[in-house]
C-alpha cells in the first residue's frame, strides 16, 4: 500500500505540473494538438502496419516456399527409397497379379467342370451303390444256397454214378419222381422200392464202371449228340438194343445151361481126377499140342491184358474221385471268397473246368468287388465331405449380414436348405436352378460392390482433401502466430508451433483414411459428426501424433518452447495472455478462411469481461495489445479495478456505469459516466506512452 500511495503521489505531482504547464487555450487547445498528433501517429502506425504486413507476407511466403521445398525434398527422398519397392511390386504384379487374374477368369469354367465332375461322381456312386447292393444280394443268396446244398449233400447217399444234370434239374427230377412214387405206392412199399432201386443203381453203376473208357466215352458222345434228341431214332436204337439184349440173354442162358451141365458132369466125375485138369483138352498129336499151347498162351495174354486194363480203370476211377474231391474243395474255397455276395434267383454262366482259370475268374470277381467297395466308400466319403463343406460354408457368420438385405428371405431359405438334413437329395434336384440364381446374384453383388467401392473412393478422396486442408491450417496457424516487431527477444518468433511428428504424404493419407473408413463400415459405427469425423481422419493419417509448443509469457521472454500440456501449471495471467494471443491467431485465421485473402484480413472485436482481474502485469498487457494490433483484432476490456497503471496502458478509456431503466423494471443499461469522464481525460493525458 505504501508503494502504491507513492506511485499515486508521483502521478498527482505530475498531474499538477502538467496543469501548470497547460497553454493558454487550455485543455481544448491541448486536445486539438493531441488530436493532430494522434492523427499523424495513426497514419504512421498505418504505414508501419502496412510495411509490417508486407514484411510478414514476404516472410510467410518465404516460410511456405521453404516448407514446400523441404516437403518436396522429403518426398523425393521417400520416392527414391520407395522406388525399388515399387519396381519390385510392379514385377510382382506381372508375375503374380496377372496370372491370378487369368486364374480368376478361369474360375467359372473350373466351377462348371467341377460341377460336371461332381455330377458324374454322383452317378458313379449311385451305379457303384447299385452294383454293390446287387453283389451283396448275390453273396447272400450264394451263402444261403451253399448252406442249403451243404445240408442236402450231407443227407444224400454216396452217388453210384456221376451225372451231368444241374443241381436244380436233379432236384426237380427227384421231387417229381418222389411225388409220382408216393401217388402210386404206399410209403413202405415205396421205401422198399427205393432201396431196391438204389441197389439196382449201384449194380448198374458197377456194370457201367466195368465198361472200358472207350465204350463209356462213346456212350456219352451218343447221349450228347443230336441223335439223342430224336425220339424215333432213340426208340429204334432202344429196340435194337433190346433185341441185342434178348439175344445176349439167350446166349447167356444157353451159356448158363452149358455151365450147369458142365458143373453136373464135373460133379459126377471121379474125385481122384484133378479139377484143374477137367477142362484141359488132351492133345492128340504134337501139332495139336502146339496149337493148344499157343491158344493157352494167347488166352493167358488176353487175361493179363484184361487184368491190366481193370487195374488201370480202378486207378483212373480213384484219380477221378480224388480230382472230384479236390475240385469240390476248390469250389468251396472260391465260394467262401464271395460270401458277401448273395446268391441269384437263377444261375447264370458256367464255372470253368480248369482250376487255375476258376481261381483267376474268382480273383477277378473279388478284385472287382473290392474296387467297387473302395469306390463306394470313396464316393460316400466324398459325398459326406461335400455335405460338410456345404454346411460349413452356408453356416458362416458373414452370410447373416447378407440375409438382412432385400433378398433376406431367399438367402435365409437357401442357408436352411444347405444346413438341413438330406442336403444332397434336396439340392441335387435344384442344382441347375440354384447355380443359375447364385451366378445371377454374384453378378448383382459384384456390381453393388463396384458401386460401393466407387462411393468409398469418393469419400476417401474428399476426406483426404479435408485432412490435407486441416494440416495446412495447422501450419498456417503456426505461421500466423509469429510475434510482431518491437516486443523484445520474441520478435518474429512463432508463439505457437503445431506440427506432425512425421507428416504423411498424399498416398499415405489416402491409404490410412481408406483403412479408417473400412474399420467404421465393418464395425457398423459410422461417425456422423463432421468435426469428429475430420479429427478421427486426421488422427488416423498422422499415426505418430502431433507436437504442439508455445512460448511461455514471462518478463524476460525466454525463447525455450514449452509443450502445451504444461500450460495447466501456469498462473492466471500467463494463461490469459497465452489464450488471448492464441485467440488473436485463430481470429486472423478464421478471417482469412472467410475472405479468402491473406493480407489485410481483420480479426474482429474481442470483448473481455474483467481480464485485468487475472492479468494486470503491464508487459503482458503490452504483449496482448501488440499481438492484437498485428492480427487486426480490436480488444475491448471491461473492468472495475482501479489500477490506474494497468488502465492507462490502453489508448482509449471510457468511464461508464450501470443505470437502472426508468421504464422497465429489472433492466439496466450501461452508459457513459459524465462525472468521471474528466478524471479519465486527465489520466489519459498525463500517461506515459511506451
């Protein structure tokens, strides 16, 4: 308070000295001379402002040219660094992209061929399934027949003679014979007759086996020949055979009679006579004896031959039996290999006589059956895999979004069809129609995607332009924050510097803005606020962020820069001064944006309510006034503080007070205070201009 009183006393002394020095014309003359001086000062200041503006414009142009040159050099360096990569990418596009486009163009043909192959595989699978089913039926029938035949074979007597009749024919003949016998004879007589017939057959078989092989073969050939099919011829042959049989029986009867007679004579012969010599003819002479000896030798030779032939026939029969048993075992073994194949209702084909050929045929059948089974299993696995792939493809979540468009119901039904049961059966009948519909929808979606891509490119380009404008505005704001002359160490220094830590080029901005648009579209959260959208696009483009620094208001004007986040630690006067300087910069920048002209743009009027309550430090007030004047901003401070040192800093001072309205209750008006105007004039007249 003592210091303030001293300053006030000094001012009063100055005022009294000033009153004593007033000219004769008094205050009015002084005001006229003051007005003339102020006019001259205003013209000088206008000229100074014009020169300063031109100088600032030149400096700004130089800064812009320097910045542009630095950008161009940086772009040239990046282009030089990226050029090998671009060349490699171009080579990669020639080597990869163009073949990929060719393969992409060939995809529809491949899909058609794959569909045709799938259809052909399905037909093969169905044919294989039918073949396997038929083979399985044949195997089951063969198993059933084999079991039945085995049981029947075990219950049948050992055959006396082989037969060429098929099993079915033999069974038919046997059944018919049994039926006729049961109709003609009682069961007991029939059994006895069957036993007699069996014994007779055995005898006939033995008689047949006693015939030479040549005779048997001739008989079989006669039976197999065409003559056996002629009834009349067979009847005549049977008659001739019966006649021969009759004669043979007569001969046999005569022979038996002679034999009986010989036996009686033999019995009547003397016992002393040797039996072995009864039938020996006694030679009458030497010639007769030699003839009898030759006949005996011939008879013995013939008997020896018959004995040898009989032994051969016996051995051949034994060999035939062994061969038949071996053949039966072979056929059983080969039939066991086809146990899975059911027997057919009617026999088809013949079994080869050669064992090796039989094994080859059965092996081929088994191999073919295995191949068919493998083909069936592979086709079934392929079918199952195709169904699984189709269900998995139809169940993907990406189709849920597609189902929400105007074709949602159709897509929903199609997905349900592909994910339901019996997919192949349901889809196969509609495969052609579904393929055509999907192809049509694919073309429509491709057109829509092209349109969306076009719209997206337009949005990205426009938003990239806005980002570039925003970055340019930040650079312009930094340029406009250059402090004017006459303020000390800060002269021509930028109060605010905002710059990207790593400024992107045009291509990087377009790429990053495109990625931002893709992320918003995928997430479904589209930013509709224009300012927020521009900020997000700028933030996405400058991935490393921005660096903003200011000059901290201080009496010694330090040139070290302070990050803007440190401003929260400043005092009220420092924050107000910095905020006012920044506001003047923004006002000038806004005026340029509105008028389109960088030179001569006025920032407007800035009224502030009681700023001296926070910042009455004279150097700060002087800095505020000079910055505002340089940016074409008119400051208007409203204050009730009686700090004459701070108040007299301003060139225009008006004393005003609030008066209540006489016509409207509750309303007040601010008016000029005539009582205090004289004091304000005196204070303004004696102030010290800096």
